[in-house]
C-alpha cells in the first residue's frame, strides 16, 4: 500500500515538474521545475531498487547539470527572450505530432500490457550483495571498454565546451 | 489495475515524460528550455531502462543508464558552450531567429 502511494507521489512530481518546466516563461523557473521532475525520477529509481543510480541522479543531474544550466542562464541575458512569445509558430503542428506519437505509444502499451502486468521477481542475490557492488562488478569486467570510451567522450566534451565558450583560442 | 505497481506503470510514466520532453523540444523558442527538454527525454529513457532491469532482475540495464547519464552530461556541457558562443555572436537565444542556413 505504501509502495503504491509513494509511486503515485513520485510519478506526480516527475510529470508535473516536467510539464511546468516546458511551460514557464522564465528560464530560472523552468530550471527549478526541472529539479522537481528529476527528483521525482530519482524517487522512481529508488523504488526500482537502483540505489546507486538514485545517488548518481541527485548528485550528477541535480547537483551538476541543473547548476550548469543556472550558470548559463546567469551568463546569458534572457530578459529580452522572456518578454517575447514563448512558443514558435509551428506549435500546433508540434502538439499534433506529440499527440500522434502519444496515441501510438498508448496503443502499443495496451497491446503489450499482459506481458508486463506481473510484478518483478523479488531480488534475493542483491539483498546480500548490494546494488553498488553488483554494478561495479559488471561495469569493470564486462563493460570495461565502453567505460573507457565514455571517459574519452567526457574528455572530448570538456575540451569542446571550453573551446566553444572561449572568446579567443 | 491501479495496484499492485508493476512494470507497465513505470513504462506509462516513462512514455508520458518522453512526450512532455518531445513537446518541449518542438514548441519552445528558448534554446535553454529546449536543452532542458532533452534532459527530460533522456530521463524518460533511464526510467524505462531501470524498469526493465528490475523486470528481468538483470543489472545490465542500470549500466546502460549510467552511460546514458554520461552522454547527457557531455551533451549539456557542449550544448551550453555552443549557446554561449551563439549569444556572443547573435545576441539571441531564440531558436527560430537563428536561420542562416534556411533558404
């Protein structure tokens, strides 16, 4: 029962925060609602017993990416943009496309609903071992090469963003 | 159908969040908000991956979610760097005013 209540509370945070994030006029308000949405998603991760990803979500997304967004909002003058129209001229087409994709997704979820109705199996191995240990085991053995490639990607992103934001190279 | 919570509930939440993010990318003019919408889309993907990781009791989905987060960080950093360079040159952050390559 308590699991159900928490699920719907987190789902409300995620979806409500997301909706408010894309509709607010001020970019700072959007960033704050993005934090609410990301926190709701972090709660969903916790309910799915992904404790390590919960921590990563809070520390990296909310503590890293949203703060980066707020820094850029402070650097870039958004007052002029806030006074103008917030939605582009094709917003009706965009809404129609989103509704169409939504109808498609609902159709496929309904036809496949029986398969996913079962609650997930109870975890036995992970209770003794812990989520982080198991993740680390797999990440540093089976996925070692993708892990290294991801670190190269981050290095490239650092160099790229510094070059992009610099006045004179 | 409302209880108990099963995988399909997470899939519905994920699909709804994906649609909200798509809508944000399609209709907003402010590039900062468009980048935030992309973060929402990547979060929807992560919820999906972790729900299936739980469904199959297999940790590989969570590993993939870590890689998705890595790519999201790289994308946000480079995107915001481009935004700063763009604002320096064009004095605008509205996506439909940047139309040099449009015919």
